[in-house]
C-alpha cells in the first residue's frame, strides 16, 4: 500500500470514528423482548420550510421548536409551534407518500407526534420492574430523524433503512408521554444514497416503533452462527449492557443438546465456540433451532438456522455442496397497497412470489429491507443478498460520505447477522469506475470481513463490454468473494438477439452472479416481439438471455430485474411507465407478464435438475 493510500485509509477510519465512534448499540431481536408497540395513528405537521426547527433568521430554535411539545397556555397565548387536538394523523409504520395524495411527491420535513402511558416507568400491560431500563426503538426513519421525548431532544439518526434507538430510563411519566420526531427525507449529494436513484424516496416512520423494557443489565447483542468453514461448531459472541458487566452467559440450543457457558469481561463481552450436531439449513430444508441466551435475570431466545457458505473457484458452496442461485431482485415495496414493506404479511406476498417463480435466492435491492423479510426468508428457505444504498454516483472522496456508508453497513450487519438466509453482503450497486471509488468500496469490503467473517462479500458492478464481449475485470473484484454484474443485453444494450453472440470472460477465479438483467413492459401491453414496451418484447429478452447465461461457465447465480414493478420518479413515459419502472415480471397488482412464465419454467427445470443431482 502506498503512503497516500494508507493516509487515506487512516483518514477514513478517523472520520468514521469522529462521527460515529460507538459500536452499534441497538438491542438485538427487539421482537423477542417485552415491549409496548407505538404503532398506530401519529399526529403529523408538514413543514417544508423547517419552520418548526429554525427561526426566521435560520437559527435553530433554542428549545427545539415543535420538538419542545409546548401547547398554547391559555386563551391569550399566541404561540404557534404546536400540535393541536385537531392536527391530522398518519399511520405508523407507513411512508407518508402513499397515505395522502398530496404527499405522494413530498420531500422534506414532517413532524410526528404521539402520546403514550408508561405506568411506573414500565410499558403498559407489563409488570413494573423497579430498576428496569427503557429504550425507544424505531425500525427505520427515512432519511434523517431528530427525536424528542417530553420536550427533551434524545438524539438524531441518519440513514433510512436501519433501526435507531434511544435510552429513556428515568425520563418516562406514568401518563401522557409526548414523543415527537422530526423526519426529513430530502436528498443530498453527499448522502447514502445520493440524490439520483431509481426508486421512490418514501419518507417517514416507515417501520415499527416500540418502547422496550429491559433488565438493568441485559443481553444487548449476540452473534450465533456456524464457525467459518465448519458444519458442526457453533461460534460467536455476546455483549451485555449495564452495570454488572462480569457475568456468566449460557448459550444453548436445547433441541441439539448443545450449549456453552462463558464469562464476560469488564466490557460485558465474551466469545464462545462449541460443537453441535445440527441439521443444516438449506432452501430445500430450512431447519431453524430455538437458540437461547441467559445472563443473570435476562433471557432471550429466537429461531436461528445453521449453514456454511464458501466459494471454491467459480463455485458457491452451501454446506459444502455447489449451489446455483436461482434468483430475483426486488424492492422493499408492498404490492397492492403500495408504499414501503413493513409487515410479515407484505413479506409473505413478495417472498411467496419468489418461491412460486422457483427461486432459491432473492436479492433485496438496494438497501436493508424490513426485518420481516429476512426473518421470513429464514423460514421459507430463500438465500439472501443484502445490500446498502451505496448506489450509482456516491461522493467517493468525501470522508463524511464514507463514514455514513460504513455506519449503515455496520447497522445492517448488526441487525441481521443471525439471519442464516443471508449469504451475501453487498457493498454497492453500479458504481462508476475510478480509483477513489475502488478505495472507498474496498474499505467497505474490509469492514464487512471485520464485522462478519462468516459470509461472502459482493457488489453489483457494471459491464465492460466491447462489441460482443464482456470482460469481468472491475478492479473491485480483487476485494470481493463473489462478483455481481448487472447487464441489460437486449434492453439498454442492443436488441434481444444480441445475447446469442455474447461472450463473457473473467480475470478472476471467482463466482459470478448476474445480479440484474431484464426489460420493461407494462402488464397487458401487447404487440410483436420487436416492439419495445410490450410483454412480448420483454419475454423475448428473457428467451435470448437465459441460454446466454447458461453458456457462462463461471456463472453461479442470477437474479432477474425485477420481481414486481416499482414506483420511480425518473420513469416518465405516459401510458407506459407513468412513474413506474415496469421491469417487473409481475405488475404492482401481482399480474403475471409473459416473461414470468418463461423464467418460472426455466427455474423449475433447473431446480428439478439440481434436486436430481442432490439425490444421486
Ligand atoms: C439498474 C439498477 C436498478 C435499476 C435498473 C433499471 O441497473 O441497478 O436500480 O432500476 O437498472 O431498470 O434500469
């Protein structure tokens, strides 16, 4: 490494430390904890000028403005920055765009407010445990959030797709706690993602909100997976939060008769490793075990599966056997009702379709999806590509942007590291070649390996094509385990038949996943196969793509773009796109286009052949 490279790395590291410093402190498995749901109607005030936060000379209002939660005191008080009893509401979880027609295109600040009771400091319905600690937890707020409780600012968070959490122990009242959140979804060039994306910028409190009630010292986080490369040794770590840091922690998998007891250090941290005779998780048999952790009075348990994932040359090995990823990419957008996915019901529709298509793999593009998706993928047996929104033209030379990207990546891994379905962490999508970009992304790849050595690192790259030959030679490839490539032969690149003559070469002895391919057509738009935007044209692209993909010897997987049509502000064609990207195999109403049936038959045959090989 050159001196300038090491300096740049050190600079990135320092920038990260200065901005974010702390380990991710969010509580692992919040749905396995005692909590009060704060979902439901929240009052909202739309504030395009941020007048609830800045005064008329643009100085931050000293008491927090609308965040202070003040109400007019008596009939002669002319105070304006207030929620009134008749202030309208929106549902949480939920993006604001799809709840009111006048908010469809809105980008800016909306203030949210709700009240709740917390008898004796504990969530309603729960027995009061003196000495317990309480935390406000938000599944996601897109994009920036500032949170106030009872007039006091608790903190802020940047990044639209990962949880945020604030300790509120000692700050709760028995009745009438006022929780106010300023959510701002404006786009910025130095943000992650930057201003130009190919999806709708859904704003708001888009996922669950909870008040968690925890013992004074509790199991804050844990990582339980198979040891890298092993199929019968469970390994990981546990971290406690609270005063009594030195404790004995027991990790057990009762059904497998396996457990270990370890002692935490002064920081409440311990590692463990123990043998276990396990039925391994796979798409064909997605076996999950109840895993329990106990420390002092605290206990937590959840379903976790165990599998190994490795590469050997151009193969991906699942539990030691080559697996071909039959996949589809999807946005975290709910069909039928529109808006962001936030529930198991939403996830069941999307992942159910992926199963029906014959997939064993899904690419959850282009940001961390709701936890309901990855938990259900564990149950349904779908391998997952998980991604952070380092998308298109990010500010590669801006240390603050790097710090944001790294933090989001760390938050994503922190949340989902026990989801056995996830086999690939992706650090970027379709980023333009340059040295600073490769430096930025290789630093992210190194971060993944540091945080989770058990999974594979990937990124979706752009094709380097000269005439009919695409060469996989992106310099980022040296830092990845699996190369992702988005190619649109037949759509952005030539006519469908161009695929027949395409050759693929690689400079890496690594697996390739064709992370995107496809074409656009609204459901029901028919014509001949040479007419763009028809179902026939789209199907024809698949008809030529699939044999082309089969001819690539180092291909280990593919994920068609995309499962379902999705909203997108940069897709203009009236009567065709109408602000939707129509590359879905299904419409946003779940209607099946011709290409769906082609890919379903292809995956069906492939799956049957793989099953036959496995049985031999
Ligand atoms: C891509 C992007 C994806 C777009 C897609 C398209 O390569 O990764 O986000 O939506 O192309 O439809 O152009």
